[in-house]
């Protein structure tokens, strides 16, 4: 599949993932949703590992999982721990916020990754990146005014704070991915496989604690959208890595095309979930997407 098409289809699945997440956690217990969605993802990779050992010819090279040392397993466990913290914050926030607000906020991830690269890696942004940052921040402020009409005051709403914390942790994970895929020498299938398995193991004791009522919690309802969360994310990530494997692919363009997921989630939130103030939010959402594209392309 050509890398541009793979990037666009990945953005579509990423938007579907965000919509399924909102559907799965709406009026539902968050921690079991996280556990079961990751169990589904881990089961897919465990099945692929089983097929690889059973088939004479093995799986295609793109799905080959490398043998790892104990140190390499610890590196991937670290990534899973970081993402687990990001998802706990983000899923609780998405439960309490309209997806048409939450998705644009989550789309600011590259902005925080840029700040992290500036502080931790000594990178120096170009004027285009500075322009993208300015447009993103202005659009973010504009979106906060629209959110206030729905009772979501960005400076006082704790779930906005949770979502920003989850986005920051996700940005740190993005920086860590650069290390894993670059200096670490991991291939995409290996990272995705063990990342999924370790996430399920991390959420297991949390799910047990929820089941045993170690803290006050909500009732859990199984919904098929939980499978949608798992499979949409697996498809989005696999297509993303598939795009990056193309020697002609430009990481800046792939990342910017993935920002299209915000438009998918925004449209789905308005038309499928019946969220309000779509016309008022649209300019801010388009501004955030444009700012992110400039930030990535810069």
C-alpha cells in the first residue's frame, strides 16, 4: 500500500478509535474497558505468535516479532508503563468530556513532543514550527471559549487537566518511541506485540482491584465498542508503521496526515454522538489541525 494512502487510512482508524473509546467509556467503568480492550489486542498478537511457530513458512516479514533480551523486554515494559499512565488519564477525561472537545486537545500531542525535543534533545524549532505553535495555542484558547458554553471551563475543569496530563505522557511516549525505533533498533511488530502484552499485564492487577471493590467504582457494562477500541488502534498503528517502512515516506508528512483523525472524531462526535456547538467548534478544530501540520512539517 502506498505510504500516503496508508497514512490516510491510519488517520481514519485513529478517528474511529477515539469514537469507540468515547462510546465504550460513556456511563461505564473505565478501568475494565482499558483492561479488556488491551486483552483483545494482546490476544491478537499472541495468536500471531502461535501461527508463526506453527506455520512452515512463518508470518510475513512485517509481522515478524524478534527475540529479545531481558534488557530489551524491560525497555518495552517501560513504554507500556508510560502509555498505561497516559491512557488512564485520557480515558477518564474522555468519559466526562465531549469527544468533539477531547479529540482536538489530544491532537496537540506533537506540540508537547516539540517542547520535549527542545528541552531534552536540544532541538531548535524553525520559524514554521513557531508559527504552528502560535496557531495551535490560539486555536486552543478559542476552543476553550466554545467549551465554556457547554459548561467545560478549561481552567477549572479537572478532566481537561487529566486530558492534558494524558497528552503530555503520550508525548513522552512519542519521544521514547524515537529512541526505541532508532537507537534501540526495534522493529515495529516487536514493539507493538510486546507493548500490547505488557499493557494487558499492567492493567490486570488494576482490574482485579476494581473487581474486588478496593475503591468506590462504577458498574461495568460489556459493549462491542470495546472490541472497536482494540481493533481500530491495532489497525491504525500497523498502517502507521507500514507507512514508515516505505523508503520514500517522509515522517513529517505521515505525522501530519495522521492529524486528520481529529476531523474524523470531531465529525463523528457531532453527527453520530449528537454533540453540540459543532459550527462554533469547527474553526478552532481546523486551526489546531493546521497548527499541528505546520509544527510537524516545520
